[in-house]
C-alpha cells in the first residue's frame, strides 16, 4: 500500500515542475554556487510530504481475497468492486497501525528508494529490499475492466459468497 500509493502520487505530478536544491550559501562576491534544479516529483522534499500523509490513505483499503493467488491481501476499495471482500471493523485500524510502524522503521529507506523510478517498485521494495513480502504477496491485483455498456456490470461468473467458506 505504501509504495503503491506513493508511486501513484509521484506519477501524478507535472514532470515540468522543478525544485531548487543545494547550498543556499552566498560567497564573498554575493554569488550562490551549488544550486541545482531537479524534478519535484521524486525530490526528497516531495517524498517527505507524501510520507506525512501516506498512512491516512489506508482508510481506502479493504481486505480481499486475491483472485489469482487465493491469498488474503489489502487492496484499494476501487479495485475490488466485484471480488470477494472480507469485512471486519478492525481492518482499517490494523492496516493504519502497520503502515505507521513500517514508515517509522523504514522512512529513510522509503525516501531513498523513491528518488528513482523502478520497473516494479512494490516487488523491489517489499520483497527484494526489505524482505517483508513473498513473491506471492506482491503479485499485482487485477484491475477490473468496466463493461462498455454501463460500467457497473459484474463479472460473468461472480463468486458464490453465500456458500463460500474460509
């Protein structure tokens, strides 16, 4: 959730937006040397701003069963409209608490990791870098495709939730 949401926010920033970084010291002649303009999206300043708000986004996540792996995962509520959700009143608080713990423990790693673009950032961070997730845990959740007619048609073979057991 952390890397997914932060990458989504980073990608949403105008690539033309820049930030000035470096030393703001003025030499004896009144010149400033060592200043550089870099893209704002992957700047440490922007990533730190995102970190401050990231765990609040856990409120938009629900527990669901991954349709391909069968594993219980946390997924954004918009991605699991027609898939099997697991309802529990404590899910949001548990996810938010876990998010806060991970951010507290790995904040420097998160900032450093996100300053460059990665091909599969969730897998690279959670599975490869930190070892917190298995390869199955980081399998992307399939995004539902809306029906061209009305956008609200459920899948052809929805799961039978009434007779489903855990």
